[in-house]
């Protein structure tokens, strides 16, 4: 679980290298996953919240909103800026999270 920005991607690469060099069996057995937290929260009114993984995904969501919509867009600098409930909903809850299984 790393930040959704470029620095977080770099740290993910460093950790993947560590696991590949020192614990490759974890990868071969399918036990290593990358959690994908959102980079943006797009709030439309009080009840509609959209989560965007990256800039492209954010633009896709915005393009699908009504022309008169005034969304509130929050970019998360890191996981520490997300509230506990948002982090749980988007990244930790097995029902709603996105995980990438690492393979060799």
C-alpha cells in the first residue's frame, strides 16, 4: 500500500524489487498484491462521490457529469491526507478495494 502519486509508484517498484530478489516464492505462490488507492475524490453535491485512480480517470469522470455540475475535486498528496473512513472504503475494504496481484 503506497501513495497513488509518482513517488508512491517509485516506492512500489523498490519494494517489488526487494520481494523479487529476497522472497520470490511469495510472488510465485501468488501471495503479493499491490493496493490501488485513489488519487482524487470528486464530490458532486452531498451524496455523490466518485474516486479516480489517476488524471485520465478523473477526466473521464468529469466528462460524464452534467454540463452544469460543479464538482469539488480533492487530490490526495498521500494516504495520510485521507480520512480513516475514506481509506477503509477505497483501499482496505475487500468488497470495494482494487488489488493487483503481482506475478513474475
